[in-house]
C-alpha cells in the first residue's frame, strides 16, 4: 500500500494530468477490446471511421474537470454514430459513464441536473429505438438498465460534489476560527504587554524620580551634613526595595505555571500614604484630602486609581521644581474623582498627553469608561483630573 501512496498523491495534486492518463487508459481499453473481440455477425467491423470515433469518444475525458458539460456532450455525440453505425458496443461505455459522473461532480446542481437529465433522456431514447426497431435486437431490460447505470453515475457525482463543498465549508470555517483565535491571542498578548509596560513605567518612573531627587540632596549635603545625607541614602534604599517588590509582583505574571513567585499585594488607594512619604522625603510637600465616603471598589479599579495618583505625583516631582502638591479624592454617588495639582513651574508635557506617563494614565482611566484631563493651571502649576465611573463596577 505504501508503494501506491506516492503515485496516488501525485495524481491528486495534478488533476489534469490524472484526467489525461484516464483518457489514455480508456482509449487503450477501447482499442484492446475492439481488437480482441470478434465482430458479431451483422455488426460492422471497425474501420478508419470506427477508430476515429473511438478516439473522439475517449479523448474528452481529459477535460472532464475543466469543461465537464462540454466533455459529456462530445462523448455522447460521438457515441451516437458509433451505435447507429452498428459498431461493437463494449469499448465506448466506460467513457460515457465517467463523463456523466463528472457533470454531477463538477457542475453546480441546477445546471448539472438539467444537463444530466437531458443526457440520460437521449440515452434512453436511443435505447427505446434499439428495442423497438425491427433490425435491432436490444433487449427490453436494457432501458431500465441504462436509467439505473447513468442515473447512478450522475447521483454519485452529485454526492461527491456536495460532500466536497461541505468539507470545503468546514475547512473554511475552521480556518476562519483559527484566524480569529490567533487574532484574539495576539490582541491579548498585545494588551498584556501594554499593561505590563504601563505598570513598569509607573513603578520605575516614580521610584527613579524619588531616588534621583534624594541622591541629589545627599550629594549636596554629603560634606556638610553627613546625618542628612545618610537619611537621604536610607530613603533611596527603602524606595529601591519597594520598587523591586512591585516589579517582582508585576513580572510574576510572566513566570511559567510551575514556578512560584513571591508576590506582594497589588497597591490600592489605602496604600498611597507611602507615596506621600516618599515625595515629602524628596522635598515635595503633599496635602491630601478625601471628600465623601469611601466605598469598596474592584481591585483593578483600585490599582488604576493608585497609579493615577502615583503618576501625578511623579510628574510634579520631576517637572514642578520647588513646589507644593495636592491630592484630592472625591467619592461622588456614581464616580470617583482624583485630582493631583501642583503650584510649580508646570510640566513640559503637552496637555494632550503625549508623554508616556500621561498616555498610560489616560489608557487606565478610559479602560473603565472614565475621562482624564491634564494641563497647566491658571496662575501656574499643573493639574491632573481623573473621573472613574464606579456605579457599574461596584
């Protein structure tokens, strides 16, 4: 069986070559049958015209897929004079059967049915003439035999075409589903990468800003006030440790399932007191106020709100210069408002939010259906305001 597999696969991948080979096989069978069978008494011996008709009735099989209807009618048209001229019948039957089958297999049903019925009707008419004509000796049961034989050939071909179309639809549906699945996976990966990049930016930007300010302060007082310089270095160490803990938590999602990561809890609004301490130790006084009654919020919204406060204070620390910052949380009935303002010289980032930090904040807020505004304040400073709808997320 393995020896036959390669030729069969080759023929499947080269259908026109396979049809040409089939036509050659039918012609060889017809020639062999014509030469090996004695011509019955009363029938015409195959001469030049007979050989020409044998070739004409088998050659169209080579085009049975490309031009199935035309091939069938040519085969039938060349069979008719072969029968009428009373040549031996055996050599021409297989080619006509395959031609009728090919119409059912390679033509859409309405057109295929019309031509199939017409061809079978012509064949049946020839059969009726052969039965009732005095000079013919065709038995009566040849008529239903023709109907069964050629009708079955068309039905089998039609079934193969229907099955092939069904399998094609299944393959197309599966390919479409796989493409959608790949697109969903790629989108999920892109969203996860964006989320991780945003988290890393928030952690690193804030921590590095605090550490840079503290390192600058330590450098300036290192020779004159060692104790103050030591306090600044201790603050740098504490900030670095906290940022490392958060980075471990963020990067823990990239670990494989069989690895165990020591993860710190995700930050919430109750944790932003340490942000205030870091900023104040770096020289940025922060006033905090809370209006309204705090309500339980989903963890994802808590993290996003915390990051907005963190990024707002980071911007003030990096761009405001000597200034004072204000953080105001407002718990309204249906939304949480966060305002982070400073009275410094203002950020260098445009109000449209083209900086990475502001872009990240905007994405976080808009993911919950909220709005973010950021820009210079009248009279100096910079203001960031975020509104999170909380009614549908509680």
